């Protein structure tokens, strides 16, 4: 698809998942200025906006159906694993819930899980045109934030933290939960990598065996490499 209006320099690229081709949101995006829209198969989410954020869009009825079949939380985990900030857009009125067999308590429970467990904000819109405008606003706001001076509020940028956690999960015996505890305990990846067995095993859930395995992987004597280089020079 070709850019829709506006200056190319100021255009906002949006990638829509190929399954959204007939979505009214795609039609609404085509009507907005400064949008460069294309379709592509996405591994997670329905829309990648400006390469800065990812959105999964659901109507209230689809949201309820995805809770019932478990699809919502599989999608939520994929979004939470992304390096980019991600959010759920919930489109429609809560009165639409009456069309489903979903109890309000189950609906609210899913909202709590998304917000507090998966750390995914749930943004509300009433109809497709508003969803399209919301994504455009989000891109512009993120651009302004990045152009302003530095990170604020003393918080570690979300993208950096996810990269740090992925690095730590490459260590033996370290999954997502232990990676979180290691980063919280030591503050930086570098501090984890240089920590002693005694310090590592003090972290909740790590223990002596895992701490020893980590040190064994990270610690390597340079002598053998020096000896090998000497032999290569002799040859």
C-alpha cells in the first residue's frame, strides 16, 4: 500500500497483520493523513505502529470469546515478550458484553491479569475510527517523548530491561522469574556476571547448584587460550 497523504518525512508507518485486511480499522487508517500503511504477517499483535509500539485490537465480544478459549493469555504472553511497548485496545461498549455468556467477574479478572501480571495496558475505544486515531496519537506521543531530553522518573526503559532479562535467561537454570530476581538483586547484568557463587546463591530461587553452574559457564581461565596462541605461532 502507498502512503496516504502527508509528507513522507513526517509519515507514520503502520504495519497491519494480514488478517486485518478487511478490518474497519484498516479502512479508517487509510483516511488519516500522514499514514504509510502496509499488510504483513505479524508474529504478535495486530498493528505495529511507527516501529515503536504494538497493539492487539479486540472488540468486546471478541475479547470475551478469547477469554473463554484461552487465546487471550497466549496472545498476551507474546506481546509481553516483545522488545517494543505493547497494549491491548478494547473496542466497543461494555454493554456489548450482554451478547456473550461471559460473566462480568471473569471479564474484570482478565483485565486485572493483563494489567498486573502481563503488564499490558488496556486502552478503551468506542469504534474503529477512534481505534485508528488512538494508534496515531500513540505514535506521535512516543516520538515526542523520544525527542525530549532523556528518560524520566528514574525508571529503567522497558526495552532495555527486556533485553537484560533475555541475556540473563541464557544462563543455566535461569528462567524468566529467576532472571527478574537476579536483575533486581544486582541491579545490572554486569554485576550478575561478575558475582561470586556465594552472592548468587543468596538470591531467592537460585541456590548453590544453579549458582555454581552459572559461575562455571562464565568463568574461564585465559591460560589455555594463551597456550593455544603460542602453539599456533610456532606453527
